[in-house]
C-alpha cells in the first residue's frame, strides 16, 4: 500500500478541501483526486461522499481514518529513526565483566568512538550478577556478562566462548602425570568469584576429582576472585592452581612462567553474552551491534583455543 496515498487521505480529511490539500502537498487537485481514487480501489471502499455539497467522509471513511493516521504516524517515526542512525548521540551506560576488559573492550571502545563520535560512554566493571541487577533496575543500558538472561523483558545474544584450562606456575608440580589430580587438589584452586557460573562448575568438578582420587572434599579449597589480574598474579606467585581461560596467560606460557596442566576433565568454557532491555532506545541497539562486531573481529585475529566467536 502506497503510504503517500494514505497521507493524502489523512490531509484531505483534516483540511476538508481538494484544492487546499493540493496546495499543502504541492500537487494539483486532479492529482489529489487520483490518489484518493487509487486508495479507494485498493481498499475496495468509498472514502469520500462525492454527492454531498459539503466535504464529507463516508461512514467507512470515518472508520478507516484512525487506521490511516496510525500508519502515517508510524511511517514518519520509522523515517525519523532511520535518519538519526548515523548521528546517534547521548549517553550509553555500559556494564562489562573483567573478562571483557582483558580481551576486546579496548577494541570495542575504539569502534564506538569511531562509529558514534557524539556518544558519551559511562563504563562500569562488575560481576555478572550485579550487572544483571543494575540492568533490570534501569541503571545500565547494555551489559556484557557471563551467561545470558531468561527475563522476558531482556534481549540476550551470545558473543564468544572462552575455553578454560588448568594453569599453574612452572615447577609448582612435578612433571609426572601420575597422581596429578591428587597433587592439584593439595593446592588452592583459583577461579572466579563465588556464585558465578565458573565457580559453580568448578565446585562440581573438584567434588568429582576428590571422590575419584580418594581425597576428602573437606581437604580441598576453592578460592574465588572477581579479578582476573588477582588470579593471574596468585598463579605467578605459586599460591595455587587456576581454572581460567588460557587467553589471559598465553603470553606467560610462551615465556615459560606458567604451564597448562594436562588434567581432565577441563572446566567448561565461559560463554560471554550481551543483554539489553527490549524497549531500549536506538542508541543501545547501535552499541550492541558495535559490540558484536568488535568481539567477532577480536576472535577472527585470535586462536580458537583462546577464544571463539558465537
């Protein structure tokens, strides 16, 4: 359906004159009459009572006028939204976990700066559960966190998969694989903060390893920290064995400071996703698209054993 014909009908109903409508729409009265006739043919109904001396809509015309106005208004809103895409401005309240800080956040911020130079970014770094709570409270516009959300009012998209490995300081454990699990369980197991998905998964693995290797569960220790930097430093200091993405220690492995342990099973990979409210404004949707592009770009230039795009 031609929205120009609908706009002509709405304007005509408002001005109640073919000549005045023609002037308002920069057309001729004959063109206005032709547009109205084309719309009537398409709708298969008569909209204007042409037998009346005064301008008058038919009952069907009166009934359909509200629908026509709604379509015209929606079209104008769509055009306005599309025209502002290239010049989005305002403030984006962005929340991310530290996993993103130590991987592709810098690339993302650069992309936002290039694509939306008039956009002000307010950045918050916190754990997933806090970011989710702040999103639902309306304090954040877009969050990038571990796992997703089952809230019906939230749009969630998985971005990347971070494979997790067992990491220890070089020389902390004897090189023999024999009894490796028992020797690992003698040390604190370092991972992300308590209550997070990685921490919960590690609790299950440690429990199974202890049972399979005759180690009392009360003799095992899991130390959680929300900070990647803290976990990595504790590993370098030989405090314990970490279950973290290799991405964050790959350079240390290359230098021989830390090693990847051949312990099975491996902890499950960390899935990072982004969430925003379904009624988020245009600027948030633009920022979400930029996040996906920055993350996928980072993955494309990284080894799959370190990070994989989803």
